[in-house]
C-alpha cells in the first residue's frame, strides 16, 4: 500500500494471509489492508475455495476479496491455478500488475483495463 510507515512489514510475507502455494490448487500473492487480510486468511481462502468448493480461480479470488471487503478493507492479488490460469483481481482504485502472455509478450496494467493470461 502507498504511504505506509517506513519499515512496516505488511501481510504479503505472512503465509495464509498474503501468500499461499499448493501445487495441487494454486499460488497466491495478495496485497491490501494487511490486518484484514490476516483476519480473513485471504490467500488461504483462495485455496480453500478451489479445494473445497471446486470454484474457478476467478470466483475463488472474488470470494476471498469479498471477505476482506466485508471486514472493511480492500486489496488485490496475483493468482495462478494448477492449470496455469492467471487472475489479477483487485478492489482498490488501482493495482500495478503484469504478466507475460502466451505469445511471450509482456502485458502491464494499472487501472481497470483488461489484462489476461
């Protein structure tokens, strides 16, 4: 997040909150309102939606972001599932993100423009 206190460690390095990886389901790197990502186990929630509800990666990310929103926060993530599908959703005004597409070309975005892989 912008304007964070110098030296502050956020939720991103905390397994379950800002990061999750499981070869069978997905890898997720989240960012946003750290305390609320921790309280909602944001990154783990994406995995749980895939494993327990057989949700699509898009729906799993949306459900996890909704849990953060319900606690009063916003955020986003970069997620890839076991089949290679990529999702980069966010509920903030902007989120810098990028990927290398199937054609090998880099793609970047900041606001709500489409970015798919």
